[in-house]
């Protein structure tokens, strides 16, 4: 099964017990370090049993501002996770086989800055599980393979020497980064995955062993894992079975239904005992989300609402996670209705919160009993300890405090009698906190708050939230046509001449024509492609036939010019390169076949244009080569901040505007958003769909970043998050000047326009 954007990884382990800790002789290690060991019950980190509950975050999916990684990590930690699993996307770091002399592109300050990503996770107190591939799936173009990989001879993900030569520089570069950030070197990385959702075979085993050997040769000493896509039942690469193996075997399963609740499955523990009994039960992916294709839901909102109604939220976790944890708990205590063997059973109806005082002589214990709704409003942030892992509970610290009320608690620390908290409030909030006896004061985001002691021994404080923020409207649009290539007189001499006649895409050979028009072979791996085919007409031509390999093609009509150069133009937005789910990942994009019918005329020349400079020489090295395509407006930088559009005409992409025939228009507007410093104010662009018979699409740029595509006649998405890529300063207010651009192309159903667009938002005070 395909990996989802927000898969959940956890190793389901037993509760800590003196019995297990006494079994030191039965612990397993890599033989290279004892910093991370394991037995059949759990991982042990620095000798401490740790239950791994991991979120999944992919660095490149929040590309604009690496400062936002810290924000996300703090939210992950606050939601109870202690680990983050992350893919690394080969395609972004090696746009060419020899990028940076084989060292790859890990540019500081960009979404390719993997070191920064690792550092921010450690600051938040989160362990990391690195998953560099080479193949990652991840619902990303090519499954993480760069576009050029499909051009090599032979199969991918095998022991093919050409393929190994392709992946070795990348895996060497990323392995060295991982190695220096392992727990043994003071970093947060505790596990490293080899490949992804892969099955054993003769050719696969050689390939997998080569990855494992490369990891070790480059200094990786922590356990190596693998996620078996067969729900942990097949035992692919298990250390308890013969053949090539990793250290820790993990299952990979999505047990929930996509449209309704499935029955809880009880196969995981028994499968684990059958194929990897000396490992802890590990599920590397476990239903953290679903893939949603174009047209996969009714038009409107984000489309993912079809899954968020209990199918993948906390309701799902409460059932499926707990059911999977339960079989791993060894020797659960017997529950009685009396005080016996150190166990006191309390019977209380749950409604809100109750503090239950238990006394035994001079000893007093207060049990806090919360119903689920109330418990969801409480937080238990760690108080930092000392040493390199001071933020990591059970390894660097064992101290926490309890905070009730805030939307989010990011960090906590104690100095003298003051508890200092940082976090977010969803409006004015009553905050209750329970801390060590010495604490009697509180600071929230640096400001002191008045506290009162409650009758149950806790403290209360009321903290004001943010004032309301007025959203601007999107007006004063400027417009320019963006398909000058339709003009026969357009000078395409700077376009790439598509003159190759052979291909290594032997599984999908050229169907017709005397040239290969596969974009990957010419260095273009994403976005819109523009093909211009030239021929001299005799007048006998009746039809031009083409087979476009996936994507959507607009074919503007041209009147034949007898005895002169005629130009046949195709615009293709191929929407990315296939993952390995079809054709082994070797599936080209572009034109697979072409012919002119009637007479004996053939195309004399084909010219091709993708993103400016292609993958090798894209001028915008900050955003990277996959951010834009080959549209004229993209090539001249009209999507970037500061582009001079004063000469553009006034126009609108909304009702009353749009495009009246086949073509492409580019629209620009700016708006200023006043947000007080310290306020988290997410905003979204909402597009009201036109009649579904209007076949058009919209490509959305914000401050130079492509943030989404709207397809009116397919859907489902009409609501687009606009990330906070302009960060606030230390001043009282920050004025954000946003530039919103609609790039649009379409082929029929005039007039083509969106009914309306607007911004929506909600503020949280930090």
C-alpha cells in the first residue's frame, strides 16, 4: 500500500517493569553501539525503556520557511508524540546526477536544509527515525526518484549496476548527515530505515544489502529498520528469518476504511510473533491518513473532509492504536474493588475534572480524574533537565507540569518560584496549572499573569487572547496573456531541440513518429511543458494525431499555411512523475506518438520548453526547480515578488473576467495583512467553483511559491492553506505584503472563470 502524507509510526511495547529491565542478557544491539538496544518488548534508549509514538513530517512539504519546522515540532510534542519519522527526497537534493560535484544540494536556510530540520527536532525534544530511501513513495513525484533516474538503462530498485551507480552518491551524502546526527554523536536519530515498502527476492536482496552496507560504511551504527507493506505478515528482511535482513522488522498497514469504519484487526501481534519474535512489535506506518486523488471527493473545501469524520482522527486512534497496544502488555495487574497488593481501585463517574485526595497516614496523593473532552484541553510539557538530551523525557528529564486550558503549550521551564510557559491561546483563556510546591507564579509568553490558588491546590490565571484581525479583499487584479507560443512567428530558438531517437523507456516505447518527445530525456521533470512541432504544409494534410503520455493537453488550432512553416502547439501539465506503482517507476511524460495524416508531410522539427533552465540550471535556487513549469509567465518570473506589472492591463480571474477561448492568462494582485507580533494567524484562499461544465484549471502562487492547483471540472479542492512564509519581527506589528497570482490555462467552455475567491482565517495568540 502507498505511504500516506502523515503516516504514523510506533513500536508497540510493554509497560516498564523490573522483570524486563533485569533481562539484560537478552537485549539485542547492532554490535556497534549500546545507545539504542532492543528486545522483544521495546526499544531501550540510553538504557531506558521508551515507548516510541511517532508522527510523520516531510521537510519539503512545508517549503517556504524553515523556521516553521520548529513550530510544527512543538505542536507534535505537545500532542503527546516523542518521535518524528521523516523521509528525505532524493529528487530535491540531486536534480542532476552530479549536483554539487556529487555532494548534493542541502542548501542552508531552505527546505533542503536537512541539518536544520534535525536540529529543530532535537530542540523540541523529539527522537528521529530517518527514512532516506532511495525510494520513498510519500505521495511525491517519482516516489522521490529524480526525473533523470528513469532515463537510465535497465530496471529500478534492483541490483542493476546502472541503478546502483545512480543512487550511490545521494545515499552516501545523506548517510553522512544521518551518521553525524545519531544519538551516539549527541543527535536525535535513533533508527534508520532502508528502502521503503519492499519485498525480498534474489535481485532485491542484493540491492537491499548494498544499502545496508553503505549505511555501515558511512558510520551509521544505530539499528536499521524496514517497513514491510504486507501488514507485518510476510517477514520481508526480518532478522529472525533467513536471508538479507535489517535489525528491526516493521509492518506497514492501513486498517481503516476509506469511506466507512472497518472492523478492528487483531493480526499484528500474532504476525509479529510469527516472523520477528525477537523484535519489538513495530508498525512503521499505521493509518495516519489516506491518499486523495483528483476527483476523489465532491468539489469543495480541501476534499479531505471525507476522511476527517472519525476515519483518521482521534476516534480512529482511540480504537485501532489501543487495540494494537493491548496484546503487547505482559502480565497486566489483576483489578479488584479493594486496596490490595498496592493497587487502589477508584470508581468515579467522569464529568469534567475531579481531584481525588488519597491519604495514608501522613502521605497524601492527589489523583486527577478527567473525562476525555477535558483531558484533551490539558497538557503535560516536560521541564528540561541537563545534558545533551535535556528535553527528552525519561532520558534527560523525568519532570513535567500539568497545564489545563490553553490551545497549545509549546515549552515549560521553572526558575525559582516562577513557571514560564510558551504557547498559543484560542481567545481569552482560564489557565489552571499544577507544579512543584515551590512554584506560585506564572509567565505566559514572557508576560506575568495574576494567579490565584484554588481550593484543590492548583493555581488559576486568566490570560487574554488576540484581538480580531480584519482580512483584506482580493481586488485590483492585473492580467497578461501567457501563451505567446501559439503565435507561429514566436521565436523558439532558445527552446530545447527535441531530436533524440532512442529511449531507455523500453516498457513504453514511442508509438509513432521519428523522435523521442519524453520530457525527462531533455531535463524537464515537472510543471507545464510546451511542445512546438514545425512542418511545411502541402495542403493535403487533414489531421494531426498525438498520444500524450498522461496529463492534460491543450491543442490550440492553427490554420494551415501552404508552403510555409506551420506550428502545432501542445501544452501539457503532467502533474508529476509516477511512483513505482505502475511500470516499475519508469514511465515517461510528454508525447508518446505523433503523425500528420493526409499527404506525405512530416514534422521537420520539435522544440520543447519546461521550467526555465530545466532541473540543471533553474535560476531560482532557493525555491528549486520543481516549483515552477514552462509557462511564459513562469519563465519571465511573473510569479515572483517584485516583478514589474505596471504595464499589465487591469483584469480579473473572477466573475466578469476570465478567458473567453483556448489560452492562458496570468493574474496578479497584492494584499497587506496586519498581524500583531506573536499572533499565529493561519489564512486560506477559498475559491467558489463555477459550473462544473466549465473546464479550466488554476495554478496558485503566493510570494513566488506554488501552493496549489484548482481544477474546476474535477475537484475536489477549493480551499488552499496559505502558509505563513513571511515571519514576524521583534516589532509590535508586522505588515505582510502578499502577492497572489493565478496562472490559468484551458481549452473549452468559454467564458472560463471562477465565481469568486476570498481569504479566511482564525487567530491564535502566542
